[in-house]
C-alpha cells in the first residue's frame, strides 16, 4: 500500500528526500534499509529499499514525504483500501509493523496486489531481483539491495526459485507470522497467491529465509497455472 500510494502521489521519482534523525535509529526488530543521517535518497531509491529490502525506515520516510506524517498517510491508506474493496483491513502505519488495531486478511491482500499490478512501475519494482544504490559523499560504498522474494532473487537452481513468478512481497511479524504475496504468470494467465501466518525459519540471511513459504507458493503458482489454465486461440 505504501508503494502504490507513493507512485500515485509523487510525480517525479527523482525527487530527493533527506533522511530524518528518526529513521536511522529505528529498532533492529524492524527490517531496515540502514540509511544514514543527513543522507539524501531519491523516491525511486527508497521505493526499491521498501519493496526489495522491506525497509521500514524507507516506509516511514515515504509516508512523511507523501502525506506529512505517518498518521495522515494511514488515513490515505484506509481511504484507498475502502476504494478497492478491502473490507477487512485497517492501517495505522506505513510499514506493517505490529500495532494493536492494524489488521488485514489474505483476501484483502490479494485485492491490493491485483490493484497495484495495474501500475507499470509497481510491476517493475516487484520483479527486480537486485538493485544497486551507488556510493556518494555520505555512504562510501555502493549498497546492493537483494529482493527478499526468493521466488525471483534466488539462483535458478534453488528449490525456491520459480521461472513463472513475476514478483511479490514478503512480510513477517511475531504475531502475524511469515507472509508472502506472490504473482505468477504463464501464457497470459496471471495468478496471485497469498500465504499468511506461516511458522517458518526466519533467518535474517535472505538466502535462508522462509524456505517452506516460498516452496509452497511456488507449488501453488505453478500447479495452478499449469493445470487449471489452458491457452486457446481466439479464432
């Protein structure tokens, strides 16, 4: 939701955002992009940090840039949720980090993904295996972001990689468990798979993260597209 609202409300993705003092000090229980104080990043770079690295710090900066505050951004998110029929969702922040009173369902996450996929830049973001933010005067080394969605960022020999996956988004909280919204496409047919509340290995190492969740998503996407859909000629 944070990604699609940013894309719909920011005209120029090369706009720069100054990293606020709060972002670099966010608790390590959050997934972070690890930005440095006084650093300036473009909206585009923050979106990649948000969608590939699940950066909650990026989410906070984008929310403040789009709406002036996280609270105002949550109001925008709830209005958009109502617009697209997410009847069992309520947002209180921009990152999805646990907060009492914030909730959603598998159905609503599928609706949100279906809506967001209409945006070309959104599709580009979620389909990118890796993205590099070049070094500057604040960060002396380039920062490589690896997509946490192993269905597209793993080596093709991995049991979690799927050639038909065109993107997705991971997420996890202590109460919500490990979650994945993934999208598969084959011969013009597209399927969205939502897995939530899984109890899976949750290593910080993205190469070992959530193996059962990714393998289950791969099976569901590939089985559905290979068995439940048949390509036909319109003639």
